[in-house]
C-alpha cells in the first residue's frame, strides 16, 4: 500500500498496481487536518480562512489540472508525466471536505481489526462546522458558481 505518486512511480518502473483503495472504498478520507479544541476555539476565524483557501485551491485544481501539475512540480521532484498521472488519473480522491461519515467508517474498521482498542467516540473529535462555514461563505459570495453548489451536495452526502 503506497500513496500518490509512489504508485505511479512504481508503474513507470514496470510494476503494476494491483488495487487502488478507491476500488474497494470510494472517496475514503485521507490526510485529515487535526487541531486541538482550545486552538480551534481561540483561532476559529483563521481555520475558516484556511478551509476557504483549501476549497478555492481544490476548485482551481479541478478547473486547471495542467497548471496544477506545474505548480506542484515546483515542490515535488517527480517526473512531470508521473506527477500528472498521479494528480489527474481519478484513482485518488483528494477533497477538503471533512467526510465525517468516511472517518467514522475508517475508525470502525480500525477497531474491528484490532488495530486500535478504544471506547472513544470519534464523533466527539470531528468538527465539521469550520468547513461548512467556509463553504457557505464561498457559496454566498459566488451564488452562480456551480462548483460551490456541487461541493454543498458533496457535503450533504459525506457529512450530512
């Protein structure tokens, strides 16, 4: 099991990817942002602005895939064709949406396979309100933009 772009690098060296995680778990959550509750409370506006920037970046990446590859390529020392494949092949799902339902599912899977042993409720540690506020602000500011409307639908599906 490897992350992007390592699977594309492996393929470029003649190896074959047997299965993508999205093949058995579509839109699984990856790379969630963690922050202490006290920090979030003290600096909520900063985190809302941060989520707005993530959403706007996701929009730009969706609308400008070639330019996105060029930007990422400045910071990642990977052949451009491999990087482009990793970013645009549709095999991975990268979204700033919290995907709380997906986090719940992964958490349950980890408990069921005894990877973790806990009675802690993960729902007590997921705050979707920051992302929702950021998305609502962007949707209000751009009422005719279908991208933000689509993200509202994604939010309802993955978090509602």
